[in-house]
């Protein structure tokens, strides 16, 4: 109304506003039809340039096929032809009509078309990357399951066979006439062999399972039990406990049990005649475990090849739960020390994302947003460079 004083009657303002609202509503459903309607409204009113700009961008963004492109180009050329016919009496108006269509139709159509193609390309690349990641994960999963099955078969066929022989021989000794002291030792041996067989078959079952459901691995509460087992086997073990027990995560509890078990096994193997001290010290937020034993006076037989991985395996258990493992020799004593974090009971356990986890993949990358801003800025610069200020005000 400011640009066309006296050109639009007051009663026509609501009708024009209603027409603009209908074009905008139509643009959210069918951008092509809204573009045609905006061209018709611009031809009838001689203005509506902002509406035409928006409708042209939406139509360019919605073009998906060659038929859509032909429809948009045909509508734009038809509107331009109508303008040429209606303004044929004024030859000096032809450059203004052409510049108007370049700014308010051609540029937004091209910008919308370019950004739509860019978004579709980014979406296609994202889907392709997702598919590649899924295929890679499937291959890794297949290799992992194959390796688990191979390990399970080897353990069952080799170690299971030897433990079965030990268990059968121990059972035969149990029923044979023996002195009381030797009978007690044989019973302990048979019990240990049967326990080893049960644990082996349980581990084989876990390895053969397709999911990662852990078996019933003992925790920190079973430290006293394993100490009693070594004491019953004739090993001199002293258990010292200090502090109020705290809550540990399941993985930390299993690591604590394995530290004591491995420490007792190593001490009994490398220093069989020496006493062993197991210390369990509870701090407000930490569990400190120490397995100490004097060094053997005479050297023991060297370990077999591949039997020196116990401490490395303990480190692989302790470090992922936030703990620290150390072993040292000082003052004629060998000490295995582990420090494990306790869990605060009042605090909820926070799930930590995996290293490969990222943000929502459906969001466009930041470079896509920058590209959109740059295209919009370049289009605006071209508009203001090509269009006189009088056209922006609608002055004819």
C-alpha cells in the first residue's frame, strides 16, 4: 500500500492478504502449485515480489525429477510471456521485467535446486556410510564368534580331556584304602578337580553363546573362600581385612577375586614353602588388595612357554574398571598390589558411550549449514546488485 498509493482500494487489502495466506498454506503441501499461484498473483497485482521469491525457492527445493523441472520452467516462462504480452506497449519495460524474473524467480529457483541436491547428496552419503559400518560390524562379529568357537573347541578337547583324567584318577583314589591324612588330601584334590571341570564347562558354554552374557564369575565376597581352598590344600595363607566393605561394580568385584586367585597361585607355584599374606583394605572410595610372600631360597623350575601371561591378564581386567595394578620385589618380598575404585551407592551408574559412538547421524554436518548460509548470502548480494531500489518498493 505504501508503494502503490491509490492503486489498491482499502477493501482489496483483506482479499490480497487472504490470497497470500492461501498461497503460503498451499506451499507447505504442493510447492509447485504455490509457485504457479504466486506467478498468477504477481501478474494480477504487478507486485508480490517477496511472495514470489519465497514460492520460487520452495519450488526449486522441491524439484526431484525432470518432469518437475519441466513444470517449473514452463510455469516461469508462461508467467514471463504473460508479462511481455501485457507490457508490450511499453518497450522500455522489457529490461525491468527480465531483471525482475532473474532476481525473484531464476535466482531463488537455482538456489533452492542447488541446496536440495546438496542435501540429497549428503543424505545418500550418510546412508552409504551407515551401510558400510553395518557390513563392517557384521564381519567383525562373525570373526569374533568364529574365534570364540575355536577357543571353546580347543579348551574342551585338550584341557577338558586332561582335567577329566585328573578327576577320574582322583575319584579312584577316594574309594581306595588310604591313611586318614592322605585320604583328606585326596578328597581335597578330587574336590579341586571337579571344581575346575565345572568352571571349564561353564566357560566353554559362555564362549559358545552368541551374546555377551557373562557367566557366574565370583566377586570380592568369594576372596575368603579361595583363601580357605588354598589353606585346605596345605598352603600357609593369612587373610587380613580392614575397613568397612564398600560397593564395587560387578567387573571390579570379579577383578578383585582374580587378583587374589592369581597372586595365591603364583606364590604357591614359585615359593611353595613360604607363607602368603593377603590384605584386603577398604578405604572410603577404594579397595586396596595386597598379596605378599617371601622369595624362595632355592630356584624353582622355569615356567613353560606361554605360562607368563597371568599378570598381563590381571592388568587387562583391572585397568578397564578404573583400577591400578602393580607388582614389585623389595626387602626379599614379592608384592602384588591392586587398587580398585568403589561405587557410591547414592549415585546412579552412568553409562559411558563406546569409542565409536557419535551424535545423531541424521543431523546435517556443520559444513552443510555453512554452505547454506553462503548460498543465501550470495543470492542476496546478487539480488541487491541486479535490482534497483524502486523495484524493491514496488514502484513501477
